[in-house]
C-alpha cells in the first residue's frame, strides 16, 4: 500500500506567492502532501529541472458558440479543451450565450449539451446576456447564479449583442442584487458603425480597416462609460480584453479612485499589431488577425506590460475565439472578402497563451514566475469562484498541475496545435518555456504534446459567488439593494 497515487519529485513548485523546491504527493485526484522528499508512491514523476505550477485556468474562451450571426466556430468542446490541455491548462470558462428573444436558462441547457460528456478538461460557464427582459433579469439570472453560473458578460457593441446604456444599468443593478461578476466588452457601438460606414464609402474594405474602424478612443470611451455605470450602481466590473494604453489608464484611474474595477488582457495585445492585419499587401490574409478590440502597436504593448506589472490587470486570458481561415466558414469566405466588417471577429489562442506570456514575461525578465502563475491561474480561480479547489498548489487543492520546462525553445506553428482551426496568428514565433506535462485531478492529461485525456473526462464546475463581485460598499449594501 502506497501513501500516494503519484509523487512528483525534484521540481520547483511555483505558486502566486512563492517558488521553492519540493515534492508533491497526490491521492484520489487531490494534492495531499507538499514536502521536501516524498517516497511511497505508486507512480513517480521526475520533475527535475522543471517548474511545477497550477494548471492554467483560462477564464475567457469561446467554444461552440453561436457565432455572432456569422460563420461557425472552429472549436467545440472536444477540440477546444484538447488544445487547452496541450497548452498547459486544466480549466476553461467559456460562455453560454443567450440568443435574443430566448431564455437564458434555455441557453445554458443547450450549452451543457455541447459540453457535458465531451469536454476533456474541467469547465464552468459564464453567461452572455443579450436580451435583459424583466424575467431574465429578475428571475433567470438570480436562479442561475445560485446554480453556479456566477458571472456574465455584456457587450457595448456588435449588432446581435449590444446593450444600450439603460440596459447596461439594469443588468448592472441585477448583478449587484445577486452578486454576480459582470464582464464588459468595452467598445462603442455607434462610433464603430459611423467609422465603418465612412471607411466603406471611401472604398477601404480590406481587413486592415477593421483596426481603423475600432481605434483606441472608441475602446477608451466605452471603458469610461462602463466604469461610470458601475460607479453609479456601486457594482464591481471586469473590463475584458484590454488592448492598449487608453483603456488601461481608465481602469487604473478607477482603481486609484477606490472603485472595484478589474482588468483582463490577452496575448494578442503583447504579440500582434494592427499592421499584421495588412496581410500581404493588404490582401485577405490580414483577416487571420481580426479580433476585437484589435491589436494596436508596440507602444500599446508597453502600456499592457505597465498594466500587467503594475497590478491593473488581474487576469491574462486567451479570448480564444477560433475561426477557420479557409473554406466557406473561414475568415476569407466570399462575403468576408467584400468588407472587413464581415470577417469573423476572433482568433485562436488557448494553446499558445501560457507559452507567449512565459516567454515574453518570465524568460525576458518582465515578470516573475509567481506573477505568471497569478495572472494565468490563481487570480482566475479567485475572481470566478473556483478558489480554493483550483488555482494553487497546496494540501486540499485539486491536483491540476502543469510541469513546465522554463528553458525549452519552441517555434509556435499550426502543425503542433491541437485546436480545430487551420492556422495560428503566431506562426513562426519562437518562445522560451513550454509545457511538458499537464495533470488534471491527478491524471496525466498531456505528455510531451500528446493529449491522453478522453472526451468526458472534464467536469462541470459550479462556481461560487466571487468575493470580487461584492460591491465596494460591502455585503450589507448588496443585500439592501
Ligand atoms: O474578436 C473577439 N474578441 N471575438 C470574441 C468575442 C469577444 O468579444 O470576446
Ligand atoms: Zn468581447
Ligand atoms: Zn471573447
């Protein structure tokens, strides 16, 4: 009889607060010991020379999502979560989207059909509210929050998704009442529409003009408006996928004022620029980089690093939103070739998120390994009600781990990816630091790029209320609202 099912020996444990040499003992899917030297295990994994970190939690991915009235997504739960595990992640939180005119509860039921028995890694659902009718806001939302869907996203742009200011205020009030965490896509609908029409009239229709139609000021204005609405209602908000200085500074300003405003950024905002959308001589290949908000420029990268190192951003997520490039569902489908406005918005990234941040962050000396863990795992667990089962290494946590070679050099290429898309926007990028093994609740789910987990191995995670969702004025105020 052994003390442990698995002992991971000889590695360097990295948590959001510390980095130290120790072994990890796992029994029945849980971490049961962290000690200088563990023996008596049915299986031993040699982690010498490797970092042992909590599995990545990607709290912003889109899988099998009705695609904004456009082409279908390249990933459902099977390929999307396979890709997640290959990239060193153990939990993803995609979005159950309420199509307008339909019930939110029905959207969640439908979405479970896409995921349950199929997902290879653990998963929770955020909600997307597109139609905040009284029954959605007063009945469905509170009941869903109680059932473990404790966060939702709202959009300030996109024809099929946008909420007007009155609707935003209504859903912010509802979030405050039921203590859900609100994620906001901050880009101003009318300004984008205005600029898009103007560009089209001028014959500027290539993918590059997607970036011109959504400049930073449009993101800054919407970010400020969302912050103001949050302040008015006294509800925390999470501003997702921040692309550059202007929005980052709005969030920092709000935080300095004492408002509960959180920020998320993504790999595309430290690794791509608007110029990538020029493709080859302004051709359709620029569509491979079309996402919203669009990537900006090198000065914006610097601003994002300022936000990452200065505590403005709590989470670094992928915003994995994969579309094909080729074919009738692809980014260069015949309609998309007529104008940038028809190019599906979103890029794949769940598998490349951790290597890009580790390489540009830890290997290039901008952040510590502990900051990397906070930004890619621990803060996601805390922010979205998964802590203390997920997001760290200690006795009682799920044995969700990534064994990471900090020295390994890899070239990111489509050929080594596990997702459903037919390209990556980071083709040819060299990274230092790569996952060599992922363990999901104590099972080896990926080893040396080979995904061993099976469909259905991932569990649905009912998420508790996030402490980050409590209003600045406290719990009592929330219950009085
Ligand atoms: O372009 C993007 N980011 N598409 C995904 C949808 C969203 O707004 O997150
Ligand atoms: Zn968004
Ligand atoms: Zn997104």
